[in-house]
């Protein structure tokens, strides 16, 4: 892994994603469910929970870069624009620094929607378990 390495994933967000996230977390904010209220709000439509949006970064980090065995140590994310059901979002991570003394990587993180609008950006520091990395052939 080197500075500049990048990985990304894209997902279409659905109303079912909102339902599943609510089952998992109990987040029943009416902005996620009440179309009339959401339409009258600042957002103008149903808004997807931020955890669904940022969750796509979990998948990129755990599966692609750095890869299996990775866990977040610190994140600093700015939610810039709402995500709505039906949006296609693309999460991207780019390595900005690696430590030589331990398996810690700093990443620039960005999520954009199908219109190229940044919906989330920031940074993340990730630790990757060396034994898991070795078992999955991507140390």
C-alpha cells in the first residue's frame, strides 16, 4: 500500500436500506419516513440516515483498501449534502499516509452522488490486523 492508492464502491440507496437501518439502530426520525414533512423541510424530500451513507466507506475499507482486518481508529467526516432514496453514491478512499512502525493508514474519504455532488468528505485513520491481512493475501 502506497500514498495515492485509491479504491471505490458504488451503491444505489433504497427505501429498504432505510428500513433495515432503522431495525438495526432504532433511528425513526420522521425525515427518513414522512414524505410530506420531509418535503416541507430544508431537505425537500426523504433523507437517508447518515450511517447508511458513511457505511459504504466501511465496505471500501474492510474489503478493498486497506482490506480485510481493517478497523477505523478515528474518523472526521463532514456531511455536505443529503442523500435520498434512489441516489447512486460512490465512496472513495485514497491513502494519504502510512506508518512504518505499525499497520496504520490515513485515508482521504469522499462520497459523491450520481450528479457529482460531494455528500460526505473527510479523513479516516485505519488499523489493519496483520494476521488477517496475511491470511487474505493482501499484506
